[in-house]
C-alpha cells in the first residue's frame, strides 16, 4: 500500500496494532492495573451459628460463626488482601436496633477478634446500618410507619462509636440518612476517635441488585421498600449532590454503589474530587457472573477481571467485591 499524503497522525503511518503484537508488549503498555491491595473482602458473621452456612443465591459465599472468622481472615490475608468489611447478623432484633451498638454485639466481637489476631496487618471496615438489627428490616428507625431520619442518625452515630471502641479502622454508613456522616463524625470526635475514617455510602442506589445480599444478611424490609432514602438510579445530578453533601459533612472516602451499572458516576466523581473513591460491586453483580459461569455461558475469570478492571479504569481507588479472594488468587499466578 502506498502512503497517502494524510497527516502523519493517520493510517498507515500510525498503526495502533503495533502496541498489541505480543503478550509482553501488551503487558508493558497496560494502563489500568488491578492489585489485591485495592480489594476489600466482605465477610458475614452470624451470632449463634454453629458451622458455616452456604448462601444459596451467592455460590461460594458463606455466613460464618464467630469461631471461624479468624481462619477466614487468615485466608484473605494470605492472598495479599489487606482489608475486610464486616457484616453482622445478630441473634436478636428489635425496633430500636439495640444490638447494633451493643459492645458485646456480633460485629463488635468480630472487630476485637480480627484486631487481636492480625493487629494492623488487616484494615477493618465496618458496615454501619440498622437493617440487620431491626425487626422491620429498614435501614433507619421507624416512627409512625415512616423512616425517621433524625433519630436514625443519632443511633448510627452510637453504632459507629461502638465499632471504633472495638477497634475498627474505617466505619461505613450505608443507611442513606441525611446528615449521617456529620452525625457520625461528631460522635466519633466527641468520643475521642478522631483518627477513625468514614467511608460514606455517598451515592447508594435503590437497586434490585441487592437481592442476594438481603438473603445473605436476613435484611429484607418487612413493609414497603427503601426508595424514600436510597437513590433513584435515573438521577446522576442528584448522585453528585449526595457526594457533595458527604464531602461537606467530612467524609474521608466516597463510595458509589452498585459499581458496574454506575461507572459513569464513578468517573464523574473522580473528575470532581481528589478524595479516595470506593466502588461496591454488589451481590447481584456477583450472582449474575456466577450463574452464567455455572451454566457454562461465560468464562468466569475473564469476565470478573474485565468487570473489576473497568471499575478501576472509571476512577475507583478500591473495590468491595465478593470476588476479592478469587481475583487475588488470579493476580498471584
């Protein structure tokens, strides 16, 4: 083929396939890299459980008794992952979520165990919400059949302080109550926990992709839904307002949840702030990949890697993912 008189920035002078000729060349030029150190592994701990229970809607994920927690965290640590997020399933629930801020609660005991066994080797993140601890299953307290925002944030602040007292590094409010970050920051600071970071579920959307988690955590609401406090998935500008509000209230890390359907919001948040961004690749994202892989329709490892890379490429610094252990295993090969 004869060279044209076109600009030197055009074909045939420019051939981008030159950058893809061999695996070694492609590796050299790879722009986005996954690392086990950027992954946060979720762990479910259930009070009173005698042995691990498989979660039917989340193959390979288990609810653990407290006695099995150290072994699980050891496996996570051995894979190079340096952070877990703890979800507690209490034996007792009530309308006021009292077990959520009980110093002998299941999450508090779990934090103490991980801190004692692993010291500063493992970062402990805790989910701060009320849905697992209330009889009605909502993320806030119910007053006159409505979610009462202001009493809920007072309770969330008490939960955060109890987690900090047990040894948590980062508390992550997921209730989507207005003012929750400010309430928790004030509560933590007043209690002397000024070094405890807050990872806000800043833009948490009312998504059907949470269904397997609600199965795992026994946290489905008994009435209504969560659309009065979780975000509509159609509203990107509103999501940015939620992010701005959390920043103004003193959040240390911003979270976007879910991840894959919201890559645009991760990207927009990255353009807006230099704060660290966490993306939560939720239970439904995990279940979709697992179901398709178990049916032989997709290559699980390849799709998992592509999905997590796309989240990182969009601007996330860290990812909560149920595929954390499997991804870390792949990265170590």
